[in-house]
């Protein structure tokens, strides 16, 4: 992952996502998640849309392989605005 890509992914996480071990967050921007997936690995899943007439479809990117998690964290941590839960 290039330095600018690491900063970009960190900005996405700061702005609209999260890094967590248990709770899942979703996004309606599938193309963005597909791009991030090319950098970090992981799997994109569709979330069930119970009100398609009122809500957009949403998706979750889960990175579960230990090597991919550590690779991603090592690359993006220096660029995160919010660190250590503050």
C-alpha cells in the first residue's frame, strides 16, 4: 500500500467508518468499499434492507485474516486523526 493510499484509507475510517473487533458498520458506497478491499483484503457482504423504498442498500467490509488486519493497521495508524479511543 502506497503512503497516499494509507492516508486515504485512514481518512475514510476517520470520516465514516470504524475499526472494531466485534461490531459491524455499513456503507451505501459499494464502489468505495471495493477500492478499499483491493488495498486491504477482506470480504464485502450485503446488509439486509428491510425498507428498500426508504433506504439505500448497504454493505460491510470485514477484514478477518490476521495478516490483512495487521498489514492494514500498520499502514494507516500514522494517518488516523482519532487514535486510542480519544
